[in-house]
C-alpha cells in the first residue's frame, strides 16, 4: 500500500483522496485548520502551517510517505526540493511545484521557453505598482504572485483604482511574499483549461478542452467540451507538452489559456487537478482526480473519453460579511429533482462571503443555473 502525504485539504484534495483510496492508497491529509474537506475522507490528518519549513520537514521525516502531493500554494516549496533529494517523490516534481506555486517563477520560465504570454511587470510596493501600470497600460490586471481562485485580483481601468488594487492584492495574498504581478488585459474570445496528464512510461495525453467563465478572477462555471478550432487546440497541446516536459515529473497539470481569433496565449499553470476540471466528474470516463492518481502510481490510462457533455456551476456563500460562520444548505432536495443533476457539497466547516462551498454538475447551463437558484446557504 502506497502512502501519500497530501499538502492542502480543500475540495480538490477531497476528490483526489477518494480516487487514491479506491486504488488502495493510505492518505494523510494536512492543512492549517482541522476538519478540512479532504481530512473527512483521509485515513488520518495533521494540522500544520506548511509555510513553516522546519515543521514540514519534521512531518515528512515522521510519516515517511511514498509520495507528497501538494494541493495548495501556501507551502514552503523550497523545502520540497530538499525532501525530494532524500528520495521521496514530490508530485509531479519538486521543481514543478516550486516554479508553479509562484506566478512570477512560472511566467518567467514560460518566457524563457519562448511561450507567448500577456505582457507583465512586477511590483513590491504601491509606487512600483504605479510604475508597472505605466508600462503595461490600461486596462490591466493586478494580482498576488501567490494566490488561488482569483483571490486578490483586480481589473484596473484608471489611475484612481490602483490604490484599491494594491490593498486587494496584498490583503488576499497567500504565503509571505509581498509581490504583485501586473499583466495586460487580453481581449480573448475564449478562456480554456487544458488538463494534461504526464505519465512515466507512456506519452503525454490530454483531456478535451474545458471552457470556463470567471468573475473577479474566480471561476463560477465551466463546461466540457469547449469547441475551438483544431489548429488552435493543437497549438495549446504543443505549448502544454513543452512546458510540462520542462517541469518534469508525473501527474495531471491544469493549464489555462486565452484563446483569441488566431492565437493561443499561455495564462497560468497548476501542477495538480484544476477547479474548473471538477466538471470531469460528470463528463469523462475518468475524472481529473482519477487521472492524477493513476499517473502518480504509474498505472495505465488506456484512453480518456467524453461520456456526455456537462456543466459545473459553483455554489458560493453570497451576501454575507467576511466573518466566518456556521452554515447549512436548504433546497438541495429540490435541486436534485431536476433532470440529470448531481451535487458535490465540499463539507467546509465554516463559511464566509464568496467562499466556494459546493458545485452543481448538470447536462447544460440552463439546468445548472436553475438548480443553483433552488439552493440557499443560511447561517445556523
């Protein structure tokens, strides 16, 4: 039985644990707070500040896992390089995690590889942010170099919005690096996620492209398959294979692209299952979590096929303040009465405004939206 240490225990980690358990693995789930979603289904759990490198090393020495699987950004990723040198496998690789958990490092590496990205600059304080925006121009987007799910992202259209953008980025940054990236706004036609599976003894394979819609930098719905031209899809696959080969290791990567009329522009890369890829639990023969587990363990993946088209619609707390509170769902039974609807409630112990608490899986957008209107989040 392979032993997996999961670093981060959110909703993506929860689904990964389920997939790994089905393949006979022992999973120890770690996060900074207790009773996180993945902890509820893992064999055991540990509460730990993963930005504390010494504590992280001590935990690894104690558990002696076969694999370390990061699920979040708030990890002292430099220590993973030292851990991997001891012979413990970091998924997909310590280098990949160290580069991709920081937007600046992976963006710089993409440019070194000749991959097209939006124009960008960095800022370490408010004055540098003003200077960077003068170079990039309006409109532009500012966000922390370390964050997730759109936290801290601001679309800036004029000078008076810069101060708010800096406060938003620094307030919502993950980790302890005071650094913001400013990038040009791309007037794209589509925004897609391409799920890429790197295998140890077989060629890299791809899931059909996933379209998604974002609000405030955080996805609110996704669908699969997204229709793009074969030429543009081939270009996205070529870019994906180039950058994942450079990063190394085995596992599933989620790569975001802006699709314009005639081009493909690299946006971001996650070295793990992607939030927009939750739709694959409804659409594919193997979900992104199943694929990640198989690739990690070196098990064969014969093919990835679409069983049916599908949508995912996010369930968020809405209309509350930012103080955490106990909550409950009402209306789930009504939503499940709709045709071909499935629901994943994440089991997060606390809610606050805009926190993602679940996802609705449905055969089309209209049914997903109808189901969402039937579900209410209420304070206990």
